């Protein structure tokens, strides 16, 4: 009967070690791929939310007299934002997966200027995590409620 030489046993151990190292590398790459897919999905959500927020901000900025009327019809404590819509977040017409809410803060030094902040969240339970995007800026309201 032939006996195995010590050289063959070492080769088998080397193969097992190489397979172990290779499997750790493969599992690492698989983990990296899964994380990158999650990051890509989150980036897409944030990009859509930011685009919708910019659309809503521009819509509010361009509304001029309607924005002035909305501000005069709302009340808030001193230093607090006026919330629009007053009854809570509202779904976007373009994409019902997202809701918006605007915070309006009139400039005490200039009655024709208001800071508008649009918060965009995901609708449903995912929206409870807070806004996905926030767009804001100063808006000038024409004197006397004239056109924008």
C-alpha cells in the first residue's frame, strides 16, 4: 500500500486556505454590491424629492398674491413658522409617493418679503423619518398683492 507524502498534505492545506481566503473576498464583494444598491436607491429618492421640492418652491414663489393671501389667513406664535397647507402635508400631483409642507416666516423688517421652506417627505410610514429634501429661500411679494 502506498502512503501519502507530506508534500501532498501541505498542498491540500494550501488549497483549503486559498478557498477560505477566496470565499471571504467573495462575501465581501457581495456585501459591497448590496450596500451600493441601497445607496443608489436612496440617492434616487433624494433626487426625486429635491426636484419636487424645487417645483413646489417655484410654484409658491410665482404665486405672489395667493401667497400673500395665504399668509394673511394663517396665524402662528411669535417666531414660529406659518404652515401651509394648514391641515397637514399634502401629496404632490406629479408623484403621490411624496408629500410636501411649507413653512412660511414673514420678514419683520420687510412686509413684502417672506422666507419659504418646503419640506418633502415620503408618504406613508416612510415619511415619519422626517423630510427627505428641504428647499428654502426668500420670496418677494408684490406690494398691494399685484401680479408676480
